[in-house]
C-alpha cells in the first residue's frame, strides 16, 4: 500500500476502531477479492466488535492499494460516510499503465494508427462482461492487426480501473501448441498470478506447479475466482478449440483467433468482432506518412497504389513504411517490388494473400547489410510465439551484448522484428508470418541453422549449463532440446536428456512439467536412439565371442550378411534370439 494511504489509515485508526462493524464491511471486501474466507474467519473469531475492527485494520495495513480502495467503498456503501471522508483524500490512484504492464499487455507499435470504430466495438462487448462471465472473440486473418487491436481495446481507463475489470487484465500469448506446451503456458500464468498476489498479500502462499492440464485448469479457476475476481483474461492467437476448453472456467475472456467458430465449444455468453484483413485506405496512408514524417495528403501518388497492392495489410504497410523512412525516394521502386510476384511459395490454399508480404519481407531483408542479413536469417530457428532476450542471440551470434542490441535495434527499426518492452531485459519476437517467410526461404538450411545454435551454446557453456535462472538461462533449458531435435543431433539429444546434471538443474529451475514435456515431445527420437544403442552394444559384445561353426545351419534362412550370421551364431542358437529384429 502506498505511503499516503497507509499513514491516513494509521491517523484515522482510533476513529475507525470506535465505530466500524467489521462483519458488514468484510462481505464487500471479499466480493472485491481483497480479503479471503480464512482471513474473514480469523477476524470473526475475535470476541468483541472492537477487537474485530482492530484485527481488520491491522490486516488492511499489510495489504495493497486495491484493498484500501475496497475498504473505502465498503464504508461508503455501509453508510459510514463520515469515516469514508477521512480516507477520501488519500485514495491511491490505480494507474492503468501499471495494471496493463503487470498483466503483460503488449505496448502499442511505435508507429500506430487508431482503428477507433473497431476498438469501440470491442470495448462495447467487453463492457457487457461487467455483469457476467463470457467470451469476446476477435477474429480475422493473420497479420490483420488482431493482437494490436485487443491490446488497444483494454487500454481504457474506465474498463480497467472502474467497475468492469477491477481484478486487472492478464495477457497470455498462445499460438500453435500441443497439450504439453499448453500445460506449461498455464503453469506460467498461474505462477505469475500467484506471485503478484503474494506481493500484495504476503500471507498467501505459492503452490507447486500443477502437474496435469486438469489440475492446471482447476488452479486457474481458483485463482480467477478467488484472487482475481472480475478480471479479464486475454488469450492471444488461439488455433485450437481444445486449447480454449482449458480456459472454460466461468471467467471473462477476450480471445483473438483466425477461426471464427472457435468459441462454439465453450459455455457461457459469447460475442464477436470481425477484423477486416486490411486497414482502411486512410489509416494505411497515415502509417506511411508517420514513417516518412509527412502528411498523408502530401504523399506521392504511388502511396495509394502501394496500399492497394498490399490490400492495406498493416504488417506489410509497416515493413514498406520502415523502408521508406530510410530511402525516401524509393516510392516507385517499392511499388514495383510489391507488384512483382516472384515468390510463389506459401500456403496458397489460405485465403490470405501472402504475395505482398513476401515481396515486402524480401525487400526489407535485401537492404540489410550482408552481415546483418546473415544474422537475421539465424532467427529462422526461433519457435513461433517465443520471445527471446538479447543474451540468447549474443550466444548464437558470438557477439558482445551491446553489439547484439545494436543489430536488434536495426531489425526493430525496419519492422523486421518486434520488441516487448514490458520485460527487463527486453524480449524480441517475430510475427508468425515473418517466421513463415524465413522458414520457407531457408527450408534447405534449417538443420544446419539449428546445429549452429547447439554448437554455439556448447561453446559458451562448455563447463556446464547456465544456472542463473534469468531469461537467457530459461531459454536454453526450454529450447536446447528443441534445437537438437531440429538439428537431427539425436545422439546429443539422448545424452542431454539422460544427463543427471541437466535433468536435476532443469527440474529445479523450471519444475517437472517442462521435463516431462520434453520426454513426451522427443519420446520417439529417444526410443529410436535407445534401440540403436542396444544394437551397437549388442554387436560389440557379440564380436568378442567365438564363432561356433556348427550352428550355421540354423540361421541360414535369415537375411543376414555372412559376418552378422556368424556373429549371431556365436552368441546363441535359440530361436527366440534369432527372431530378434535388432539385427535387421
Ligand atoms: P495479428 O494478431 O492479426 O496477426 P498483429 O496485431 O500482430 O496481427 O499485427 C501485425 C503487425 O501489423 C503489427 O506488428 C504492426 O506492425 C502492424 N499493425 C497492426 N495494427 C496496427 C495499427 N493499428 N497501427 C499500426 N500498425 C499496426
């Protein structure tokens, strides 16, 4: 609780103790989620009214601004107007920025235009969630600006500090994931929520991470109901209805997706907002004008054609805008670039027209220096929807951190990469479509790109895995196995996953679910590797034995080479062994 509010409470303490009836106030505070049932019981167990009032005030002094506000509101509602007025001047302001940042809501892109009609439509649906839980679906094509729109819609003072979502807004990026990954995501969300709630109320405890999806769902249900009542959960980029079912816990959800029908599978009230795949022409021109520091009316004639060529796609307009900022004379050239249909690669079955994106990406990559281009191509190895700190790239590129930050700044300036400034250190990520483009462009070199990651990691951490527990360390524990699998380094993957050191440290730093996730994910590779190793061991032991000629007849029908047949004969003559598949 901030200092002013605390000292006001202390100064008014005796007046409050004299008059208030704690049992009346606590009902309101519980429904605001700032007091738990246990705490209420403890206070009720005091014998006299005054003792109960003292206990409530003592507890309140250990709580946060939200609790102070809730206590104040309870006084007003229970007609203690004179007492409420003692506290009124010190009411803390809950800053919307703090709420958004705590909930992990992404910031606006550096160059941003407001799609006010759309934003208002989403807000209007969100206001309806004030009364009851439910779902608001924002749907549209990839790159149409759904995430930016969702973040903008919740950037509304009245929504988050008023009566609508007093429990805050909690953002979760989902993307394409399987059950194991989903568990990991919900675990992180629960951890974040518990940690924040513990900071506000040190008496609440942190639990061990939930071990299964069912348990995770129950934990989240509990947290949303008890600790964060009437808060909003934003699920960004959901692909699969089974993922959505994990969040079917009677809470308030805003989700972005490409699939309009996704929310059909969950219960509760539902509404939706469609996002056109492109911006209105005026808005797209405004983005270009902002990039080149000009006025939309003064843009050259090619500007409209550029917007038309990319159908107003915000992602493509941003890429071209960033190029024009650097080369303001190239309007005609970039228009011509967009009109070329050189790249015929990506998912033409999709209703989205990717041509413009391909041309824009190619043009942006082309203007990078050769050195930076190579570094950018290395980003192909990132997994979709994963954000990385600069330190990971400093290992990958073997560059000083400051140099890496300079390179990343160049990418961010060109809209080739995005930065999440909510975290310190900053985290960097690619848009899905950019990653698709890179993957297609470098398909034949993927294995060696992943091998490079593994080798660079091994070089930096030759003495053993990192143990700092920071974002970089977490990245390696989470993704080193992924890179090894993609690099086809199965023997190294096997050794790593059966190295006690790795298993112990990973379990300590990340909890068991991540470990189990790895064994589920790479089970098939490990099985094959075990089989190969058994064969090798078997062959080795067999080759040490003496060949016994008389058994040759018995194995003649087998399709083994002579040497193998002789070796096999040397070890056994029983049928069971000869039927073994190990030798095929
Ligand atoms: P989606 O979630 O639909 O895939 P995003 O919301 O991630 O799309 O937007 C893709 C990119 O388009 C953003 O990174 C940003 O560069 C640009 N963009 C989207 N909306 C806007 C906007 N309102 N103003 C400026 N740029 C935008």
